[in-house]
C-alpha cells in the first residue's frame, strides 16, 4: 500500500488524477479480498486522500467515513482518528461545518484526543 500511495501521489503530481484513483481503487479491492478490516481501512483512507487532492470531496468523505468505521471495528483507534481528521478537513473545505464538527467529535470518541 505504501508503494501504491507513493505512485498515486506521483500520478497526481503529473496531472493524472484518474489513474491515481484507479490505482488506489485496486488496492481497496485487494484489501477487501484479504478479509482484513485494518488493511481495508488503510486503503480506503489513502483512496480518500487521492479523492481529496483530486477535488472530489464527496467521494473522499465517503472513503474516510468507511475507513474510520472499519478501523474502529479492527481495534485501530489511531487510523480511525486519522480518517476522521481527513473527513473533517474535506467537510470543512466543502463548506459543511456541521459534518466537520461531527468528524472531530468522532476523533474525541477514540480516546486519543482530549
């Protein structure tokens, strides 16, 4: 996943957002097939970042939200917090202050933030 994420960032930098999204979409499919919720959560978080950088905030928020739920279920509170932080940022950029606050509240519920 780390190598695919680096390649996706390179593709984004070269202006090929669709290829970057497709690459990480394949990572999501592989993670789903593995049966590991933690791996799928990590892949969805990375996909969400690519969607965010591509200006597709709705798709990004959906990926981050799914990532956070899977990470929580897998006992990965730090990943859940990271995905919720990313969702809050994307929601803020989209102009949805309520959704951004709700995502921050979910971070507080992980116990990693006062």
